[in-house]
C-alpha cells in the first residue's frame, strides 16, 4: 500500500529540508497526487520559504520553475524576494531575475 497525500506532503517537505532535489522533483511530477508546491505548513511557511531561508539555490530554482509562488510570505510579512535580498547569496539573483529586477 502506497503513501497517502498527507504522507506525500510530509515526504516532500522533508526532501526540501534535506535538499534532495531528485526526490523533490519525483514528488512534484507524481501523476497520482499532483502536489501543490505552495501548500503552507501550520506555521504559514511553505517549500520555497524553507528553501530560501536555508540558501538552497537549486531547490529555489526547481520550485520556481514548477509553480512556486515567489510572493509567498513568512509570518512576519517578509516574502521570498525580501529574504533573497537579506541573505545576498547566489540565489538572490535568481529570485531578482524572476521579478525582473536588475542591480
């Protein structure tokens, strides 16, 4: 017996936290479940916020290319772009390019 949708979301979020790009991609493209990459956790964060806060450039890219909402906000009101600017790391350029912002 396979995993149900709730277990798939748990697996998806754990894969995001572990930066397991192959598993994240497999779960995103699973035809049976069609995971919502923007589904919020109880604390209001979601996969792209986790990736942004933990400076996971390739994961941010993968999530954006598969429908993640770059306007997602953490409970204090900061969105992914604000987190990108705050960290100033490589994926900041990716998020800024997504918003067509040039430095």
